[in-house]
C-alpha cells in the first residue's frame, strides 16, 4: 500500500525550476536514499512532502492517519528543559491519554451508573493503548535510545541549552526515534554525529521496520541502510533499485547509451538538413527535399543534460611557517567549567592532524582556544612564526543576505567582478547561484562559497571544523584531493574516517583528554 503519493509535481524559486512534472510513490517498509548534487532540490522535496512548502503544480497525498517524523535540525529547544524532558516529550500523546483516564476516575464519584459504564469502556480502550504503546516502559526506552546516541554519557538531566550544536541534534534525533513514526524523514542525520553513534544509527536503521527517506552524502552509511535510490537531477526524480554503488553502475551505463543515441541522432539530423539545404531549390529534387524536411520535423529530439560545473579546490600557498605551529602548556579549555584535563600538546610544520571523538568534548573549543578566539581557563598557547591561518567554521548561524559575489568581494576587494565570478565558478557554482543571495542556497552551496574565500587566501595552516558537512560526493572527493596535495599544516575536525584517513599524518582522540565520562 502506498504511504505517500506525489503526482505531476512542479516547483521553482523565481525563474529557477527545481522540479518539473515529478511523480513519486513510497510503499510500506521501503528504505529510500534521496541523492543528488548540492542545490538539486533534495531538502526542497522534503519540505514539499511535509507541507512546509506548497508545490507550484501537482499533488502530495499521504494515506490516512500516517505519523510522519522529520528530523528538523532547526527545531527550537527551550531553556529549563532537560534532555530527559525532551525525550519524554516523544510520548506526550500517551501522557495526555493517561491524564484523560485519571480525570475519568476522579469524575466517577459523582457520575450516574450509565456514565460510569461509558467511562469504564473508555478507560479500557485507553488502557489498551497505553499498554500497546509501551507507556509503562517509557523510562527504559528513553535510557536505551539515550545510551545509543551518547546522551546518557552527557547526562539525561542536563539542561538542553548547555549542549553543543551536535549534542542538540542528537537530542532531536533521539526524540524522533522514540516517536517511532510510520515514516522517518532524515536530512543528513550523520552531519553532527560522531563515529560511534553513526554506527549505532546504522544498526538502528538496518532493523527499522517502517519506511524512511534519507538524505546523506556519507556513501558507506547510505549503502548500509537503504534498498532504493531516488536520484534528483535536472528537475527530475529517477528511481533505482539497490544501493548507491548499483545506482552508479546503472546511471553511468544509461548515460553512455543516451550519449551514443544522441550522437547518432545528431549525425542523422545533420545529414537530412544538408540534403534539404542542397535540394529544396532544385525543381527535380524539391519533392525529395520536402519529404526529408517532414522526416526532420517528426524526429523527437534527444536531449542530454549539460555538464554541471565540477568544483576545483586549489589552496593558495603562503611562505612557509616556522618549525613550531603551536605549543600548549597545561592548557585547560572550556567556558564556565573545564572540558579537559591540563593539555600539553605541540604541532610542527607539515603535520596534518585529525581531531576525533564524541560531540561535546571540546574539539571546536580547542580550535578556537589555539587560535586565541577564546581564552583558556588555565595554561597558555605559544604560536610559532610566520603564520597565515585559514579557518573554516563548522556552521554560520546568522542568515546572510549578501549575494555570493558581494560575500566574496567583501573579502577580496582588489578582485575584479570577472575574477570573483571565476573563483566562485571554480568551486562548482553556476551563474544562477553566483548571483543569488547566500541565504537562499542549500547547505552544500553555502559551504562552497565559504571554501571559495578560503582557497583564494594564501595560507600555510588550515584549521577546518567539519568541512565535509553538507558537501556532495564530488565536492568531498575534490576537497580530499586538495588537502592531500596541500603543502602546509592542517588541523581537522571530522567524523568521517573515509575522508580523513588518507589526508592526515596523525589522529588525536579527544576522548583521551576529556573530564567527561565516555
């Protein structure tokens, strides 16, 4: 039975078409990977099927009484709520039923026999619902999911406003999983999860009996949990059976077949057009020319999609930094309270280091402390000579209403407009993107604008905080190549071993330094 049916859906923003006459059907138990390059419309599709956006044309129809769960990373959490409070909120409808049942018990003292009989029937129905939905084991469920996603280690009674961005996303994901909806909609759920909890989520989704639609650029993760692919490209949505690797084989084979058919058709069209041009004025052959023209008019032209610009990331080198990049002595990092024991760390020129470990241990805080953006609670950091640092922040929270051109020009006022456009195009952005405001771009396109600013600044040290979040497969591969070739030093926070293992010379596990229980 179809849970969701999308028929003849078209949608666009301004003069930019995102979808054109798209149809889609989701069946019970299907595990779907929704894939495509940055900006093709994956998140837009999620927003349309959840009713956050109305399509310009077509219909979106859910079957009756379907409970849809959507991981919204921008959902608000309130101060004063603990992690446990938020997770128990997944069962609010059961607590409401219990309150309704207790209220009936209170009313029974003054009710008539007929009213009591009716209330007893209602209480029996509610009791069955509470039993069936595990109301009396809610605490155990909260503990189980909390442990799986590492929230128990943080402390389930911690105020949600004291959490890092990654930890808050974990809380929202845990709440969503506890709701056990009929369909899960997950938009890049691994972006803010560390390796151990990505592994836990992988196992959870492998055993998930209901349907889900997953957007992810983490191919090993995607491959391990899905059985269908829907590919978004050139305003179309195409279905492929199997995992990502199978999709790539079929996609490349289809692409080659289409290109060969296009070449054959173009040769035939050229031949017919040449015959018509040479013979239409000749009385003896004008009939044949007209017949060829009719044949030309009837040809259904094969269209092949234009090659999208591929990103090219080449970091500009600055003069070599001094031998020592930094030396930290008895460094204790944190804001109001310490996150680590005293650290004695050093980094030398040419080292490429990955910082790994669970969310909330202070990886971003360490980067900012080393750069002097925040003061350490104790100890000191001594920086070396001749440092030209390029810093990629994990996430920019403020909405940016500059156009892409304005955003990069602000950083490089000496560039001509042609140079700015060329720099952005090299990062895989089209003219349409380049002239758009940053705020309307997808997460991956915004990351490419930020990378554009980074690669055009001469550096000898790169400090990168989760640079792969939101980047599509092609951009991720190109960034990996560029970092491998980079001659300077790199300090990298990343949760994807497939990305960093071929780039770095050392891996530092922050779990070795933390004061928290892991």
